[in-house]
């Protein structure tokens, strides 16, 4: 009996151990207070609920045209950089574009105009493409940055979303113009970079002063010079420093450029940089009040637009007309002979008369020269 009792106790003890072991292996129900919640496939994870550190897709970003907080711009953002620039453009729509000229071969062969321009490295300004984009030219002037600057080194604008930065170097490269010498600034009172006197230049070039108007102010006219010089002055008014009117009346800068072209730049200068002259002119145009200026260099600017790949879109180029060619019709209008059968004009850099008069041939030369310097426009 004792042995049977001990066997039963042992069996009961073993059954109890097995039961406890099975209970310890059974899974414990999750506790909401101590365990993290694992989302199901239909639930959003915490990362999806929190904002992403990456920028939203472009289509979802707020822009000036879609934002509820900001009104849309009140100007055409595809063409202008500000409302003021668009208004400046619109005010000048009735102003003329002064188109550069090119030479008929027979005129150039007789009067050696390209040869004269080549002395300063300017000859390629007479060989520009024969088309231009008038709308884009006006937009260029309208969108010029820092309009008040007088810099002759840089001008920056925007044309159809493309930044167009013109420096002396880029103009020299694209148009193949010589770029040597100090900046030329076209201010109201033209100032030469060397000791140069306008009266002496008129004497060297064998021109004449004439009285103008009721005030009898002394002025120098282009037709008082020999025909070749007259023709060069005419081209200056379109291809160097464009101007709308008064092409017969010479500016101090006209006389300065021709004097250097014919007689050399001298020992104090390394050159007369046409790129600087062009940039200075463009800045002068951009500084003018809206609707008070014409626009020059359309053919040059259109060449630049094509070189820097301005989006032309549907813009159509205007082909130059016959009046943009300096041919016999232009010469007749200027009173310049068209008898090309006569002896060719000499290209010596000197006027055709044999004797050179002294710098001042008018009575009371010093007084009259001083008056002339004040009377001559830029």
C-alpha cells in the first residue's frame, strides 16, 4: 500500500509540471497600454500621416497664378519682368526702329567705306544679317536691368525668358568687332579720352562751320565735307550711334570717330572700341522715359538673339528693304555723285584737296571755335 501511494504522488506531481509548462508556452493577449500598434494593410502608417521632408511635386506647388494667397501678376510674365517694363514697352510701340545700313558693292568699291571702317576694326558692323525681330528688339530694351546705369561694359536684359547679357567681349566675339581701348560713354557732353579738339578735327577733315537758325549758332554739317566723309557720317547715324533726325548736323562724337578713322588713334589710345559705344547707346535708350526714344541696332540684336538661342516661338523676322542698302538712290538723295566711271576715290586717309588749311580758317577763330563746341550736339 505504501508503495502504491508513493507511485500515485509521483504521477500527480509529474502531471502538474507538464500542465504548468504548457500554460507558460501559451500566447499572452496583447496589451493596448504596453505594446505598439501595428497597422493593417488598410491603415495609414505614422510616416504617411506626417508631412514629407521632400518638396511637393511641381504640379502641386503653389505658384503666382494658382496660389489663393497671392493674386496673379498684372503683366505678361512670358514677355516682361515687371509691370513697369511692360508699360515702358507699350508706351514706345509707336516709336521708330532705326535699322542699320549695308553697302551696295559698287558704292563700297568706289568710296572705300569698308576700308575706312576696317582701320578701327569696325567693318563687320556694315555686314549684319539682313533681317530682324522688331518685337523682340523692343522687349530687349524694355526689360533692361538697372536702367539708370551708364556702364559701357555690360548691359543685361531678358527676352522670352532668356537672359541676354551683352559685354564688350561678347559683342566683339559674336559680331567680330575689334575691342581695344577705354570705354566710350555717350553722355550729353562728349568727352574724348585724349587731348582732342573739335575745331582742329574740322580743320584736318577740311570741313566748314555754318551759321544755324536765327541765333546763328555755328554748326558743322555733313555735306560740308568731301563726299566720302559725308557718306561715312551718314552711316554713323545708323550703324554706330543711331539717331532719328538731324543727320546732316554732326555731333562731336561723329567728328571724333571720323578723325581717328582717317588720321589714326594716336599714341595715347590703343583703339576706339565700338562694342563699348554700342552698349553705351543701348543704356542711353533704356534710361529714356517711356515713349520718348527710338530703338537702334535691331539687326545686331537679332543676330545676338539667334546666337544665344532666345526662344523665337512664332516670331517672324522682318527682311530688310531696299532703303536699308546704301545704293545709288541713297547717294542721289544725299547729293553724292554716282558717276562710278570716274576715277576711284583715293584711300589715303586724307581729304582730296592738295593743300591742308590751318585748323582755324574762320575770322576770330578761337571765339568761333568755342561757340561751335557749345553748339554741337553729342
